[in-house]
């Protein structure tokens, strides 16, 4: 059953998610695809939004590039998206 009401007021958090967090996440994922194989992206835990597996030999470079992207998202959208690269055998 769906109930519609004319007096619905969205919370500030919901409006912020629609206006800022969703576009920030889309920007982040789009640009992350240039850095890592996003097929390896998984949901993180309480401390991280995402985990991503990367070859151990590329961990340092990948971590630097991801850090730059995180900074760009924070600067542009005011949102912190956390990701942890997890080294795996190449």
C-alpha cells in the first residue's frame, strides 16, 4: 500500500543526499574507474565506504591516485568518501 500526502517534508539529511552525496559518489566512481578495475569494488565496513583489490605491485601508486581523487571529491562536494585498496597477488 502506498500513501501519498501533500504535507511531506523531507529531512535535511535526505535532501543533502540527493543534492550532494549522490553526485559526489557518481563523480568518485566515474573517476575511480580510471584508476582501478571497479569490478573489484566492494562495500566497505564501518570505517570505509568501499574496498578495492589491487595488485600488490601497484598498491603505492594506486593509493596515491585514490588519495588525490578523495581530496578532489572533498574539495568539490564537501563529502568524504573512504576507500581502502587491498593488495592482492598479481
